[in-house]
C-alpha cells in the first residue's frame, strides 16, 4: 500500500529527509492538488548533490502543480531500473503534444499559450543537472492524458569488501 501524502498547511513541520520531503514545500502549492507517492521500498541509495537534485524535484513538481486541474492528482514514484533508480512525476494536466516533447527541454522554450510566471529554463536546467549526475530525463505524454516526466539516477556500485 503506497503511502499517501496530502500537503501540509503552510508552516507545518516538513517530513523527514528523503525524496518525499520535496513534496511538502508549501510554496509549490498555489491550488489544491493531491500528492501521492509510490516510492518502492526499499529505495536504493543514489549518489546526488541534494541541493541540485532538489531543484529538479522543485521544477518537475512545480510544473505538475501549475498544470494540474483543481484537485488533480500528482503521483511521484521511484523504482529500481538496472543500475539506476527511475523517478517519475505524473500529473493529470493537459499533456504535451508530440511536437513539443523534445522542445520543452530547450532553453527559454515555453509551449504556446503557457500562462503565468516562468521563463522556460526549468526543464533545461533540470536535464543538465540530471545529465551531470550520469542520468537521463524525458517525458511521456499524450494530449489530454496528463504528463509523466521521468529521470534516472545511477546507483553507485558497492566498494569491494575489505580484507
Ligand atoms: N507538467 C506539465 N504539463 C504541461 N506542460 C508542461 C508541464 N511541464 C512543463 N510544461 C511546458 O513546458 C514548458 C517548459 O517548462 P520549464 O519548466 O522549462 O519552464 P517554465 O515552468 O515555463 O519556467 P521556469 O521553470 O523557468 O520557471 C512550460 O512553459 C510548459 O509550456
Ligand atoms: Mg518550470
């Protein structure tokens, strides 16, 4: 049974450290949405710069919140995938037409009609950060069916046993 996370009121205590702690930043929540995490247990350790990977979560979850319908559900998943952990952030927003699925990762690109603040750098920077960690980032989406952004982070191989 996956844990269920509803966003705390602004000012509430953040949850303990871990990927889900990024879900709890009240600044990301301009409208009511439901957050659900489906993080595989046990989650494998990944070697990251937490501040920079925090920016990646901030942007992907921020985008998902911004493009969600009122009360829409946002799913966050993490699961092992042959030497990597794959993270997914899924929303029930308008989705991204195939012709824009690569372009949204370009510098300063925003889809026509995108309103609200933002300069179109978030996904470019996020992909650069993930790539610097040795991972990859992409999106699966069909217009009208929501978007699923994903990225992978390498699981470091264990050091050889001593002695
Ligand atoms: N979850 C999503 N659902 C629908 N469209 C999205 C989603 N995420 C991103 N987009 C589209 O991709 C564009 C680029 O996203 P990106 O995060 O790079 O920029 P931004 O959110 O507009 O601005 P910034 O992140 O720099 O504040 C967005 O402007 C929007 O058109
Ligand atoms: Mg953004």
